[in-house]
């Protein structure tokens, strides 16, 4: 593993030993803002430094911690004891999974698959969280889970189209660019636009229906994926148990 991993799990700021590990990088209270005491200057700097290191790792070697890092990074200005505890759990998880790096491999270049999902209103400011083998806080507040799924697809649409164009410019033929979602109502909005929107959804900025044109041009297609198989849940919810380990295996390329 890269040297930065060793630096992250040396345990010195948290008094951890090699035996101090966690099965998952986050507990179910990940999105909750605790009421603990604000960290002093030295601990705040340590928190910021370690979150920055974790962000680098999540981009290069450990995509499985991306969701936790995305949440912790929103707290770097005023981290409290609760945020520090969440960071400690993340480091304990890394401590026990030093060999769980990213494996890159390829099977069918002509078929691109994306899993896109959203957790509605989970952030303290009631914004939703997008997940699609990448993750980020959504840019605006939505009124329903259906709208948040639509915004989630728009959030990652640039990456979806870029992947197709990139492969085509390398000389590969892309026959299908598939987006899997688990919300049929959102899929109708994406395919039919305002024709399938109710009075509340009509307030969504029209730019979020850009995907309709791409579907009509056959640059991308939208297909249903059962919620239990939605791999993007790994990035939108703090999973535990068998589902966490099954999705992690797929995301890290271990399958």
C-alpha cells in the first residue's frame, strides 16, 4: 500500500494499536451533526490534515471510503468531538483493511454501466446525497425523493458522457451507455420530462431535464435496477453487514 496509508493509520493522534479496527468506515449516524464540544486549534488542524489525507486516498486507492470523506470534509471549519469520533472510526477501518486497495480490470469495453442513486434530505441543511461510483452533496434542496434522484443523475451526467467519449476517442466502439436506477418515477421524469411531472416537480430548473435529449440521441439509456442490487447505495448510505461487504467487493474490483 502507498506510504500515505501508513501515515493515516499510525494511530498516534488517537492512541490506536494494530488491533484497533472497525468492520465498516462509518456507523449509521454518519450524516448526523453531533452536539459535542468544538475542537481546539491543534485538534482542529489535525482533523483537517487527516481528512485531506483521506480524501487523497479515496481518489487514488480507496474509493470505498469516499462517502465518509465527503461528509467529514463538510465539517473541517468547525469540527466537534462527534466528527473526531467519526474520523477515528474511519482510521480504525483503514487500520484493519490495509490490503483492500483498488483493482482495475476490464471485460466489455463496448458496454458502460453506471449505478446512480440518491439519499433524500440526509444532510443537516436538508440537501440530498448523490452516489454513482462517485459521490457528492447535491447542489440544491429538492422536495421529494423522486426529484433528488433526477438531480443525482444530472450531477453525474458529465462523467457519464465523458466516459463514452473517452473510450470512443481511444478507438473503441461503445454500443451501450447504461444508467441503472431503482426509482421508476424518476426514470419517467428522465425519459418523458415535464409530461410526467406533477405540479410540484414542474418547479425544477429545466436544466435537470438535459438527460432527456441524451436519451433521445441514444447517447445513454436508463434501466431499472432493484433496490437490493443498487451498488450506488454504498455511496449514499452508511451500510453495514453483508450488503456492505458485497458492494465493496464489486467497487474495489475484487469480483
